[in-house]
């Protein structure tokens, strides 16, 4: 069974293949030049489904997509679905912007979570959606050189470091996306068992 991944991100493709490949699924990226659908959803789940359905309609094959981001309690869940476009510029600009927004938030009230919603869309119209979350807190300064996005500010207590200080292998075992993929593995297995 071949799935289209609604992404050109090779790291994402490898991560999905490592976890979901055990189901006998192979993954291919979106065709080059495929249009990006407008993410008009108000939740991670809605945006993941928009991307999966667009890829399924374009290719006629089952498709899988994720939408993920950072939700900070003290900011009422922001940046949330706007994590990648929280402000203009680079990851460094977005981290600086987040730190400015968090300046007055005291230690002990800086809880946050990374969220990943993964959706599958099938040519017959069926859809599956799961969510994975990883709790942490926002530091006052960046730590670590690895990862991307908000990883240098996201303290993961179980590891005693930020996401940016974890190796790729460590992060792929505990991240929000890894947790969502494990759930999707179970849900997809059950879906195919019923077919």
C-alpha cells in the first residue's frame, strides 16, 4: 500500500516510514510543484485534514499529513496553529518574539506543550485523525544547537534538557510527532483489519 505524504520534507518522510512502515505501507512525497492548500482550519486537526485531503484528491492515493506547533498556557495557547508564522522572519526571530511575549510571565507559570495532529485521507472518503502532545516549559534563553523552531526554548523535564539538546534519535522517540505517529500506527492497523 502506498501513501502520499503531504510534504516535501525528507526528515518527515523518514520518520513516518520508520514508525508506520511496519504496517507494510510505503511513502512517497507530494509530486514536485503540487500546490499547497490554504490552511483555513482553526485547529491542528482541521489543518492536517485539509492537507491530507488535498493530497489524496490530487493523486488519487491515500494521503497522510501532519500539522504541529507550540501551545503556551500563559499565552492562551498561542502561537498554536500559527507557530510557523508567529512573526515575520526566521526561527531565531520567532524565538525572540516569543521571549518578548513571555517576559512578564513568572517562573513556574511557563508551561507549554508541543502538539502534532496527523490525518489520513482515503480515496473512498474515509478519514482518520490522531493527536500527540509533549509537555514542557518555556525557558528565558535559548539552549542547544539541534532541532528547529522553538526547540531551543522548550525544556523537556523527563530528559533534563531542551529539545534542541536532544539527539535526533532521542527526540524522535519522545516528541509530539512520534507520539502521534504511534497512535496513528494503532489506528491504521485497526482500520485495515476491518477492511
